[in-house]
C-alpha cells in the first residue's frame, strides 16, 4: 500500500482523510496545512501519494503540485477540492495530478480515486 502525505489547511479534513486512508490500508506518513510546510514535508518524506487541498491560506495547492512534479513526477497526487471548475481540473491534470476529487466526498469516492491514481504509471 502507499505511503501518503496529507496536505489540507483543515484539521478536520486531515483527520477524516487520515482515518479513511488508514482504513484502506495505506500508511499516512505526514501531514501539512500550508504550502511551504507541504513542500518541505514532501522533500523529507518522499511519499508515494499526496492528497492535496487546492485552496490554502498561504497560497495555492497548484504551487505544491508544481514543486512535487519538479522533484518526483511519479508521485500520485490527488487534488481534493471544493472548486468544481472544469478548467482548473484540466490544468491540474496537465501539471501532473493523477486525479481530482470534489468535496464533499464519501469513503467509496476516495477509495475509487486512490485506486485509479495508484494504477497510473
């Protein structure tokens, strides 16, 4: 199973994601709530997968996604966002995200997206 970094400014969202991912058998190896700590955690922890909030107070998840792709393009990044704009989704996928998951979501939604993201080479 994947070693996962969770990036979200909401403590509740991080806790929910951590519980779900652990329940699916993944190992949550770190959490971050803002852009700079997320990039540093990624560099130190080198996770297989990242769940990434798009909107954070210190900047955009797009900055984090770009930084991740510069370091390790094989990382499975799942952007978790309330922003449902198709243009943004296409840009995220173009930059390197494996999937975009719209909030609110169910455990089944997350399980499906994680499975899809993990299966893309």
